[in-house]
């Protein structure tokens, strides 16, 4: 195996590679990022890398909540990693934006220090839907095991919410200025949800801290977008051939990338705008369109595509029936419930999303999108279903997609393939109990209170759409097309 990518070996990589043209030794730590997974490295870190070319104050301190695999690998590489963008206009670029990396479990005092440091002006998060510990009503779940832990031990928390509260408590005590805290996850009203969760947890032990947070800390809403499949060994090996050095934390994404941030009076937001983020008051419209069209269709494609035996998004969306079905799901059942934000043509946006899914250069596994489906389904599809039912619009295709998720769970339970999902144990029970009867099987899944709100469960039109979809998906598994 070749030497690792490091500050020293960076000199040896091919000359046409794009690399940091700023002096990394002069960077100052302005951003703490929680959750430095592939999406962070491919998305926010890339834009911050652009920013650092003109303003050295915003280097990233990357903190993983638990596993130290990524942060250890980043440290071996002096924080450097490669971003390969694929498709028309793609390039290979070394990103230098991460200056320090560690895990909170491993270095709790370093974590608290970084979160509370006056120099940390922006805290960003990519912790996935489940990282927010929210219930179906969108509020903090006080009986979540990590939140129970953090209530009992506020100084050594486990959840991201607990860490934010601990960092803010220290900052308030130090009299330091409050940071901007920015969720970069696919959640409806992500900033509002995060701000409420942090304030509610703080309130439990320290109402004065909660008041200070409400008055001083900005939690802007964001929309983040860039299709980033997990890096597999084949990609890392091929990249090693191209670079002549080994990069264990390299990432690959499509060329397209977008970061829309709620405009507010804060320098941390303004500088991201100068580096390429879109700042707008109407972030909600952009975020909802992205969540419901792109992420909603992604999940539907994953569950239906897996039922048909496909493995990759590009294969699923170019399947004649499934491609048509996905287009109709978007146009007939998702778009009618959205109002176009300023400057966004929803039809063109939907066509663009479908074209991005079809990009053959992105090998995006449907099984990866199906991770954590119990967390994704409510935010991606159930809000659309509720809106359609209230307005008398159809829900049959939504019902079919939701039923395809149920069948995905049933097939996993029957084949003994463990689900990557915080509800895996409960889902496994429901999957094993299935007997292929559409009414009783779907009723069992619909009774999962952590997924389905009661208004939907009680709606006979919704129940029928899911049961009818369930019958159709069983037929799809057997090779028939509706
Ligand atoms: C995907 C997203 O894995 C998933 O659930 O739907 O990661 C999607 O690729 C991104 O949100 C695109 O911006």
C-alpha cells in the first residue's frame, strides 16, 4: 500500500490536482462541526475550503460524537482529504479545511473547550435525523436514553443536544459571545427543531440558561444538498491509483452542490454567503421542496427499487416502470402540496432531481438510502400525505411507497438481515409477524407510534392506500408490474 496522504506527501500527488492554495499553518479555528461523516466532508467542508482562500478565521474543528475511526484517520492525514466530484465538470480536489479532529467520547474536555471557545463563532451539525432525539411531534424526546443520560450527567453528555447545552452553559458562565448553531440535516425546519431541543433540555436543569439561549443564540434553518454515496473500498483503491498516495477518508459526490441558509445578521452566515452559500429569508420553501421532492423520491425509489431487485439509484430510476412511477409520484402527489419559493421553478427542479438520480457516474446504493428509514419516512413522505388528505388530493402512490418500506422490513426480517435503524428491534418484530395479508400486516406497521401520527393512522383513505400499495408491492416482488 502507498504512503498516506499527509501535508508532507501532498507535494507528491499529480500536479493537476486542485489543492489548498492557502497557508494551513496560519488558519484560526472558527467553526466546530459535529458529525464529520462523508456528507460533511463533501459539502460544508468543501465550501469552507473555498472560504479559507480569502479568510483564514474559519478552519474547522471536527468532532465525532462516538466512533473515532474517521477522526483518527483524519489526524493521520493532517486533516487533509480528497473530494472527487463525478459527472460533467468533475474534478479531484484536496480539502484542507479541517485542522483538528477528535471524538467527544475520547476527549470530553477538548469537546467542551472547542464548543465554548470564544473563537468558535459557528457550530454546524450533520448528525442525521436520529441524532436530534425528537419524537413524532417534532419536540425533544425526554425519555430517549441519551437525553435521560444527559439530564443526569449534564457535564459529560452523550447526545449532540446535550453537548450543545454544556458548551453554551460554559460560554454563558465565561461571558463569551454566543455562537451561531446550524443544523445541516434533512429535517423539516431543522434550525427551529434544533433550537427548541437545545432550549428545552437547557430549561430542565437551568431555566436562566434557556432564557439566555433564546435571547442570544441564532439557529438558522438551512437546506443542504449534494448526493454523496458512502465511499467504498473500490473507490478508495482507484483513487490511490490516481494520486499515488492512500486516502482513507476520501469522499465522492456529484458536481452539483447547494447550501441555502436562512439570512440573519451574523458574520458567520455572511462569510458562508460570500463563499457560495445562498442566503435567503425563504429557506423554508427551498428546504421543504428538497426534502419532499429529492429525499422523498429517493426513499420511495430505494424501497420500491429494492423490491424489484435493483441495487443502485441510477438502475432504479432508469427502470421503465419505476422511473415513470417516481415521476408521477413527484408530479401528482408531491408537487401539488408545495408552494414555489422565490426563484424556484418546481417542475424544472423535479426534472433536475430525476436527471441527477440517473447520473451513471454516481454509484449510490439503494440499501444505503434505506438506512434509518423509520426516521426518514415521517419527514420525507408523511407530511405530504397529511397535506394531500386534508386537501382531498390523492395518496395512492405515497401509500405504495410507504408499503414498500414495510415490505423492505418484512424481507429483511425473513432473511435475517439486520436493519440499520434505531427502531430495528421493533421493526424486526413487526416484520417477523407478517403473513402477507395486506390489512393485518399494514395495521401492525401503522401502529408504530414512533413513526405514524394518530391523525394518519385513523384516516381510512390513508389506511386503504397503504394496504392497497402493500398488495401491489408483494406482486412487484414476484415480478408483476401494476
Ligand atoms: C439520501 C440523502 O441517503 C439518503 O437518505 O436521500 O443523503 C441525499 O442523497 C442527500 O440529501 C442529497 O442532498
